[in-house]
C-alpha cells in the first residue's frame, strides 16, 4: 500500500487529505476543528489526525507527504518584481523565504501533531506548485482520461495567479502562467474590500449583491483589468497594492487572517470614498458589485476561450478560488466550446491537499490507476451513540426513529414550515453544505428567506439560499439542465416557477442549485423525494449548518447551534429533536 498525506499549510484554508493507493479516503479543512476559525491558515494538526484516523493508519505508515507549495518555482518572475519594486517586493520575498523554511520541518511537525517521535515519520516530502495542485485536484478527480484542458485561477500562490495546462491520461503539462502582480482574484477581492467586505473570503457577498446593481462602473472596471488579444490579462499599474507583506495577508495570534488592503488611494478618483464596514449599503456600492462581476465574467470568458484555442477539446477541469463563482461557471457552459466541465467540491485552497497528494501518486509514486470523485463526503463521521447523547442533552421533545422513517419524518416537518438542522454521516469536504451538515426549509414559503437570515444565520438580508433538487427534475425547474452535485453553478429558474419558489429564487431569477443523484446520497435523495410527494415540488432550501462560524463538525456543535438560534428542529442521525412549541409535530417512533 502507498500512503500519501496531502497538505495545504501556512496558507488560507489549511487542510489535509489521505490518499491510499491512489484513492482519496479522507479530506478535511483545519477550520472545522480546534479554534474553529474560518479559513484557518495554521498548521492543520487536527485535520491530519482526523484523516489518518479515517484511514486507520498512523503517521509512521506514510510513504509521502505532498505539500501544495513549491518555493523553487517562478523565481525569475519574483526576482524581476523585486528589482522593479524594491520595497514591497523585498517584503514579499522575505515572506516567501519564511514559508520555504517552514517546509524543511514538515515531517517533524506531522510527527508532533500525531504524537509520534520526531524521527518516526520517514515519509518523503514532495513539493507541488500551488496552481499545479489546483489543476491536479480537479483533473485527477475527474472522469476524463482523454485530452482535457486544465485551468486554475485565484488570488495568488507561488507568485502565480493563473495556470493553463494540457491534461491526458496521468499527465498534466503546464503550458502557460500569469505571474503577479496581475491577478483576477485580487481584482475581485479589491472590489469586495472597497465596498466594505474586508474580511478574508467574503467575495461571495459581492456575487450575491451584484444582481441588485447596474453596470454603471463597467468602463472603470475595464480600465482596472485589461485583456490582451494575444495573451491573458493585466491589472492597471498603480491601482493595486497586493505585495505589502506577501501573498494575501498575515495571521494574528488567534489564527485569524488580517487581510491587506488590495486597492490603492487612486480608486477614490474613480469611485469616491470606500464604504466602511457597517455603513449603509448605497446604490453606488451595489453598482460597483455588479460592474465588478460583469468585468470578472468578461475576463474569465476571454481566458477560457484562449484556453480552448491552446487545448482544443470539449473537456475542461478547473479549480482555484475564482472557480467558486457559480454565475461564471454556468456561463462557461452556455457560451464556450467546453461542453463537459469538472470541478471537485473544494475548489478553493482547501482542495490543494488532494491535488498535491494525487499529483504525488501519479508523478512520484508512479501510480497509474485513476480516481473519480463523485461525492463530497470525505470528512469525519460520529457514532450513533454520540448523536444520541447530544440529542438527549437538549432536554427537548425527542423521538428515536427507525432509519427508514427518517426521511419521511423530516420531510413532514419541512412541509409544516419548520426549519430543520440536518446532521448525517460524514461531513462534506469544501465550503458548501451538500446534504450532510445542512439547514433545510420549505422553499415555497415567501417569508422563509428572511426568517432564516434574521433568526438563524444572522447575516445580510441580500444573500440568497440554495435549492437542492433531485437530478431528474432539474430541467423542469431550471432553464439550464446542468448536473451540479457540488453546488457550483448559478442558473436561472424557469419563469413559471420563480414566484412559486420565493425562498430560493434570487432577485435576478437565479438559484445556486445542487442536483442530487440517488446513488451519491440516498438518504438526502429520499428526504427530498418525500418532501416532493407532500408539496408537489422536489426541491428543498439548503444552507450550511452554522451561524457565522465554520460548518458544524461534531454532534455537540450541531446541538449548540440548534439551541442558540431560531432553528425549530434538528435530526442527528436517527434522533429527531424539536423545540417545545413543536412537540405536537413529532411523529410516532
């Protein structure tokens, strides 16, 4: 057996994955454990222990530790930048050197995290370039074996913001890169920060806000990021300051990321004063969000069409933080020659661990067997006994159900208008709740979106909720028949259904759908199927099981969220618990 531990560390969304003989057996992000800090960039000690435990092996059994960073790459581009920008470039270089030194002690750090002696972990360390890890995470998890275009784009990693590749069989051939300071991810984040969303990883708020705005600032956005007829894209000089301190940001003593400001003072000449966090959202801010999204799509379309020129195929596998833009993902299918696309569920930096591990399997260990990822449930699970204890601890009305009665019972509560926490099986890998750590509700109720935003999620009112829909029904309710098991596409609902599904229909008539196949999550499929029999519509509202925190991991965390928020009920495995006022809705055991 060949055992590979893949790691993303000392970078946002630190994570670990275990690959045994070329197959992913477990993957998890550090943010779900320990201090439970969103996008935790610290050493993923808890995630390492969790994935090793899932695989039933110890750190001593590891053959390779694959790290999704390669300090030896792109040195010429870095030297060129330092020479042109001696102060900010020097700071970036120092940060790069610091991270490279950390790599020298990774074996010892894994040993310490797992309670082994320092010399007990003999695994060979393999460094895999950041964007190559992204492409590997998608291509090596895809069903494609013939010629496939590979692509990655995000803020930055190893001094690169975009990579294009030609993939076939077990080979990934890098054909081009875009180096810093140009970065489409940094452009989007700068817009995000300018309108007051200055926390790390809040770009999804701009995508949610964009439909409320107009294209009033598209001209200015085209000045800020320019496409090249014979190349990719370039950021305008003087408008972005991403290199004051390194690639991205710094971590404080509480493991929280302190984001550096990516826009310069020159933005005020185009847009006025930046909005401060907490200030009222103006129409200008909404227009900036809309104009930013439009320009992001324009530049992305330019890149994907050029990618197709370089790799003429109908298949593309891609990843990176920008790949989480579901509006762009759906447009790619509509308007480019790529007809088959694949993205795994953790397309942002938490997915790097799987990419690095699978790259090491094929390119260092010599593995030939390919792996196809069809579901996202690679995180920890907890015992029936642990779920029973958590359910009983609430001291609320409770029923222990037979496994066969769980979907029907929960569907009845949803149809009655209750908001239910749904906790089942292994947790999802990636940022989306995909039917095992979800909050569920009836999407046909006009007030449901406001109820969940105000009483449970406690977040901005403009943010939409996702529909989980049975795969065979997608074409009935949506204009684009896309298979999106990992909730990666934002698609327009058919006009006749928009008013009937107000809780999951965004202001522009779209929904970020998750299409459910029976064989990948039979329990969730049966729940939606039962709800469809009651309501006539096989769709449920699905949002992540959390409240301004990482998605819940343990039964105790799920129960805590249930008790402190406006959730009406929770189903932990076979154990169904409701708040006292809903006791009459509990079914017979």
